């Protein structure tokens, strides 16, 4: 279980407060107005932003002050963060070793992850030779190869068209189900939450509220969410 115990995350003078639990294996959407702190929440859990107060606990262990690489977290960013001078296989391999010195077992893991996201045969291509959807798949493969139990998505498919986004969300749902990972996914689209998430964390006015059932929250939204949804 992921526990945020009276946490305050500092994002350059902006404080986000959070105090809630996320069950292991849950699929949670993080929604709210622009600038409310959605990415701050994800960045704090991942270790890219400092925790000024409280504790972030994963299965009883305080990870709130551990380096990002030491946390049980894999994160997929908005831009996918692929390196243009590296091939698909090399970009995915970075998920295992920054120096890309992989043994045979690790190379096999890379190949398996690439195949799982539907890019078999494209291992030697560079990002410029891939479509937007294929780039998203390559970025997802790099997350998959890490085998981390906590998966954080910060709107990685926002730039994709509707059909491609639905396809990628379906792939994420399949991978989470197969691996048993806990998912927190930032989105501006309530349709994404309905499609993939069991629960929703509403972030508003510097507070990340405890998760609520997706349908119950979206069918009867509180005033802050109603104003955002329009």
C-alpha cells in the first residue's frame, strides 16, 4: 500500500498537501484544474520534488527522502523523454542501466518489453523514424522493463489523437493487470478516468484529496470539480 501521511510537497514555493492511502494494485486517476498541483503530487512521490513534511510510505517503508532511482517507482512523462540519438532498444535499455552496459539476460528483457508494446522489428529505429503512437509505445516499454511496482503517468498521451490515446490507455490497463502494479495517472480528461481508473484523486487549491470511487465522484462532482469540468 502507498501511504501519504500529512505530506507537504514543495514545488518552488508552491506547497501541495496530501494525506491518503492507495491500495496495492489500484488504478487511480489524478484530475483537477491546471496549476492545482497534479504533476506536483506525482513528482513528489517519484522523488523529483522535495517533501517538506510528512511521510511517503510504500509497504511500510518511508521512501519520502530516497533518491528517485531508489524508489519502487517508474514514471512516464508528458513528452516520453526519448533520446533522439538512441535507437528504440537503447532508449528502452536506459530503464535498466544509464550506461547501457547490459548482459544477455537484460538484453532479453529489453527485447521482451519492446515486443510486448508492439514494436518488435523496430529495435534499431530512432525516435524520428517512429510515429507519435510508436514513440509512446517505446517510452512505455522503458517503464515496463524496469519492473517497478508503482507506475506514475504524467499525461504521457495528451498529444495523441483520440483513437491513439484510447489504444495506449488500453495497453497501459493490460500491462497493469498483467504485472499487478499500482497506477497513478494524471489526466485532464475525465473520460480517461472513467476508462481506466477505479478511483480518482481530485487535486484542487493545493490539496490532493483522498481517492474516491470514479463513477461516484464524476457523476456527482463537488463544486471545485464541477467548475473545472464545466
